[in-house]
C-alpha cells in the first residue's frame, strides 16, 4: 500500500490541531476478514445438470422471442429478459458456477422468468406497481443486454408525489456468483411493508445497483449507475433534487469515484469503507500513464469537489479502508478547509459540509450503534434539504469526461490529464460573475439569462444575456465570448477525449476482420485480443462484447457505436477505409509514429481516435479494456506493441512506444 495511505491510516489528523495528533484507535488497523478470503473455487455442473439448464434456457428464449414478436413494450420485456440473461451468462463463462447452490438456482430463476413472461402475455404483470422488494431491469445502451437492479419501495409511495431516491452500491461478492444470479428471481408479489429495506415508515425509495458485477463500478459498471437512475426516473416519480449516493466497500469505491466526479447530481454522499485510487497527483508519470490513471487512479485530488456536496465518510477504526476517508479529509485540509475533531472518532468540517466517522474496535463492516445513527441522520437531513444549486462553485477535473458542476461546464482543457481547477461565483441576481481557472481553455456558463459582466482570470467581459454563454481562451491567453458554431476541427471534449478505455463507457461494437492480413503476427494478436476482451467483458461486466464482420458494418452501426477494429488495414475493411486519416501511418511494411518507424511484421499499433466516418464517436484499434478490471490502468491514447514469438509458441507483447494525442487529436510536437 502507498506510504502516504499507511501514514494516513495510522495518524488521523485534524487541521485545526497539530498535524501529528493521533486518534486513539482501539486496536491495530487491519484488513477486514472478507478481504483476505479468496472466492470459492468454481464448481462444474454434471452433464445432466447442464443439459437440464440448457433445455430450460431454450424454453425461455422461445417464450421471450414470442413476446418480442408480439410487439410488447420493451420496458416490460426487459424485466423478464434479465432472468434469462444472467443464467445464460453463467453458463457461457468458464468458472461461472461458483458454488453448488448456483447450479440449482438456474432452473428456478428461469422458471421465475417464464412466470413473468406468462404474466406479461396475460396482461396481469403486477410487479411494476408492487411495493416492497421488487426486481427490475433496464436495457443497457452499452451492449443491449438486460441488466438487473433491485428496488425497495415504501408502502407510503404515492405515484402522484415525487419521492427521494437512495442509490446504494454493493460490496464485492465473495461467496455468491459474481455474474448476476443473486440479483434476479423470486416472488413477484413482494410485501409493501419493507420499503426502503428497513421498514414501511421510510419515506424514500432505495435501489441496489448491480453495477454489472465485481468490477468496482468502473467503465460499464459506472455507466450502470446512471442507467439505473434513468430507468427508475422513467418508471417512478423520483425527485431529481433528492437523489443520494451511498455504497460500502467496493460500492464505497464506486461512490467515491462517481460522487466526487458528478457532485451536482446528488444531494449527498454516504461512503462506507470504500477504497480509493491513492495518487495525490500525476508527478513522475509519463503522458500515457497520466492518461491511463486520470479516470480511476486520481481520486484524492478530487476531494475539493466536496465543496458542492454534503459528504459523510465512514470506516471501522480497525479497517484498513479508513485510509480512504482519512486521505480525503487530509486533502480537504491541503485545499484550505478546516476539519475539526468534534469527538473521539468524529471529525466535522467547519467551513465545508463534511463529516468523517470511525467506529472503535470495528473492522471492515457496516457502521453500528451511535455511528450508524449519525449516518442515518445525515441521510435524513440531506433528503429534507435536497440538492442545492450554489452561487459559488469549486471543482477539480483531469479530463473532460468529468467536466460539469451545476452551472459550470469545462468544455476544453489546455492540457488533458493535468489538473484543472474552476472557482466560480455569481451574485444573487446572477448578473455579475467572477471566475478563476487553471488549465481550462473553454468554459460554458448556464443559467445566465440575467448575466451582464464576467471577470475571468483578470479579463473583464461585458456580455449579452443568454441561456448559456461560451467563453474561449484565445491564442494570446485572454478570454472572449464565442458561439458554438465557431468551433471547427477536431478537439478533445466531453466523451471524446480518450484514453483508450474511455470508449467502453458507452455503446461499442467490435468489428472482426474477414480479409487477408498484411502480417501474420498482427493478425494473430488481433484475434487473441478480441477473444480475450469478449471473455473478460462477459465475466467482469456481465456483458456482451457485440461483434460484426467488417463486411457487414453499415451506416447505422457507425452512427450508434464506438467501433473497436481488430486486425490491420489488409484484413479489416473498415480499418482500411480510415487508415489514411489517422495520425499514425500503418502500411504492410511499417508503422510510423511521427519521427519513429517500426517494422509492421513484428509490431502492431493500438489507439483511440475520433472515427473519421463519424467524428462524434470513437474508433479503437486492437484494444479492449485491461485484462484486470481492478488496479489495471491500461494504455494512454496510443501505443505501439512489439510482438515476439516465444520458444513455447506463445505470442508476447511489450510496449515499444506510447503516448497521448494533443488537444487537436494529433501527435504532440515532441513526437514529430
């Protein structure tokens, strides 16, 4: 573990008191028991068991297809389809059956799904209006699969009245399948007396997001959170100003990431024992490493974003994950905020709405006793107050993927994957704005119908009131107003800024080659990577890495998806179409990256770039997500891989070159 985190764990400090003052923890910090126990060894069904499951799965597919052919609304179909999807995924993924009970569950779950299909066909589907515990699902834009989630609806819920939503992210699964079997099935006639997961008296709805399994709510797992909220908001009367994000352990990690980067979505953050990326900054990293770490490796610097959202951070005093909330608290001190100790195991923000708690003698587990009561009160207070749109905004980002806080949007950076800051204030009439920025090239202010004057980084702009205002830093370093129509050419912007892994937050389609490859090693590596990625996406994201042959790709595919191209310009028809429009030159003989040339017979490029056939979407070449979803950063915007055939016949790779494209999606000057 990083030395800074160890120090944070052992010495919990208050910035209102001496820096070396230690909390009197009851016992030595340790990792929770569950974190040291590996998952059970997978089990294999007998031939007869597998035959029975596949027969029932075939029956389910036929019934589902009939429902779809009858034109039933997908909003109902998907609630049944998720039951079959998770079983299908367990069957097809090696090691998908983690214990013997999971084998027996499959037929039961499929029968539950068939019952839902029958209810839909008969017009008697009751679960959409049930109270209590209800299993539902949505169709993901990422891959078209039916992804489940679990609702707890209070008996008091009235569809005519907006209700608060408590979004909960689960911890890592150790003793149950990671592929979704525990998230579907069961009785559709749930009682209305267990709303909110803790009694009918609760006045908010709770959703447990599946997050596509044990991926720490990353990439498609992160997108799952937003798709779940959108699905619930379409189906129920959710108050958009009273949505609170919470999570424990792995779910706490997801809550840190999603909450700090999307603070304007929620009325509060409740984070229990969640690990975080332990980097304080990007010092010492190469440009490619900075890009690869920008999404999930740099959580601590984003502590500043708590400025605009209430936070309670908790861990047991004996839990190693206490380091996470302690690191966030210490970073807030470095940002200039005062965090005072207000109890033996309690720290309270004096000039920021943040509360940090620990339970004496407790390891990696949920809060209990008085600590739990304080967290519950925090939640109640934030639901009562609701989301507040502030007149003073401060936030940090390293990428335009996470570029908005309330009425401020960072539309461009001077240098991606370096820290960018915004400090924006407006007066009560919203006429005068004062803005300070670092590493920002374009800024959009909204809710500016009464705006008259903007002071930004020493420049004073007299503006004409409008619903939104675009400010652009010119070549001389000064700010001026602009119109969106003046934006020409490629540039890095929201959801189009890299690195390679960025393509997998949204809808993607793998494109398989059908032609003759230029070089055998490149062809083999492309086949291996496509197969590895498809297997990994099924296992770690309960997903489907959809694919089509290059000869079958049409205009609709190009419009709707990030295209992931495998092969080379000789074997892949789509890659051949765009090869001449990429910053890296790739022919049968060579790969040229600026001033460097590599032999194509033993090298292959991987990269991300705005698709020349549709610049609103990405094209990715010969790369999927990293092999390990936890802790693996992946590439920057591009790399050149050296391919070597080992004595045992295995094909290995090493990175010969890597980097990031500039803000115009071209090779940086140093590479040319």
